[in-house]
C-alpha cells in the first residue's frame, strides 16, 4: 500500500493524535530499548521498520521472550505509553509519520 505524506498526516490526525511529524531514518539504524511517556503511532511511508517488545526478568532484558515484527509501507505500528521496545530500520532506510 502506498500513501502520500499529506494523506498519512491526515490519517494520523484522524486517529486522535495532535503532535504529528515525518521522520526518516538512515539505513540500518537501531534504537536501543526505550519507552515513551505517551502512546505513539508510526505510519510507514517507505522502507522497513522492525520493532521488538523485550520482556525483562528482575530488571534484566530477555531477548528470548521478545515479540519481534517487521512492517512496510502502509503499516501502522502503535506503541503504548511505558511499553519497552527497540527498533531496527531496514537496509534502504525508512520514512514514517509519527503521531504523539
């Protein structure tokens, strides 16, 4: 599914997000495990975006229990407030609209 940036921003706004912007990551970028204070959404315009939700035991991250999924253009990825997650970007980089 292909979607323009303007259409993606309108769609994200229709989902109830008020802070909306477009972000582009370089190829093979990586975001270490982190959280956000509020819910975020990501609507992929181009490239691949892989997210994992590692669990922890007694404060130690456990990759064996991580749920890991890869998304492409047109996909919506929501991350709940406080949800620990990490992200890998594909070989071609990735552009997406973020709603916060």
